[in-house]
C-alpha cells in the first residue's frame, strides 16, 4: 500500500527543513572512500545495486593496484572483475569501467571531465552519477536523487515528484541556494539512517516537527535498530 502523501512544502518550510539538517551535520560528505575524482567515479559506478560498505571493501583492494585510468586499462576486464566480484552486476560494471578508463585516456588526457555532457557520455554514467561527480569532486550545487532522496522528498513533502527527474527539479527550485551544495549529502544520509523505508526512526528525527508526512505519529516511538 502506498504511503499517505503530504502536501508540498512552501519555500519557507523547505528552507527551515534543510537548515535543520545542516545544523546537525555542518560538513557532510559521501561515504564512498576515494582520494581523487577518478576514484570517486569508479566508486559511484560500482555503487549501483550495492551498498557503500560493500563498494569500499572492493575498492580498498582495487585502488591499491589501479587508481588511475591507465592502471585500470593495464589491469584489463578480467583483472577488474577479480576485484569487484563481491558486488552486484560485477560483469557489466567491469566492462563499463574498462570502457570508461579508455575514454578518459583517449579523450580527456586521463582526467575526469567537469562538464555534465562529457560525464554522461562515459559508459555506465547517467545523470545521477554525473550529479554526484559534479557535486562531490568539483563543488557544483547539483543534487543526485537516489532511492533515499526520492523517498525523503516525497514522504516529508519537501519536494514531491513522480520520478527522480521531477524530484531533482523540485529540489533545485525550492531549496535556498546556500544549501544546494550539500543538500545531496544531508538528504541521502537522513534517508539512509533516519527516514528509512520500512521503519523510519521518527522518534529520533531532527526535523520531526517540520515533516509533513501524515503517518509520522505512528512511528514517533521508533528506536534505532
């Protein structure tokens, strides 16, 4: 059964909501371990249908032997597969990573491009991945809408939308400019650890009083699992 839908927040309500999340975590960042834009790109590609914890375990070994596009090419598809076989879709991910490394070397001098158009031409990179790279590696105020952010935006009334594209556009339209740089991180962490899919921890929620979800009172006594 679908969750009860709240009304959409006003700009003032949305501003107060994101400001409260900002207070609780002033300097948020991705939980994917990386030390360069290239490592971040690899990690985000690997994160599809995989947990950040699982990706970090795989990349801890992979990056010791291949932390540049050139080194990844030298490793080859079978070599890449060896290091990421614990992850879902590892065959297609290995294939995409090798093609991406080749494209970076051939067309971008081995560097991760900063333009969205160039990023989205890389194998295995869609709009969400491009948004993560633009935001986390280059500081752009982009918002990558994953399942957590999609849920939080719709459940709370922050920026309801029928699909991820609508939610991204609504978030960009309603959030104050000063908060857009870190909004992706605040919302994904809130959805991952507090506003969970099956059992949201409403009793521990820092924005409980600002959330418009009609069903939140049923979870107000939730405790951490």
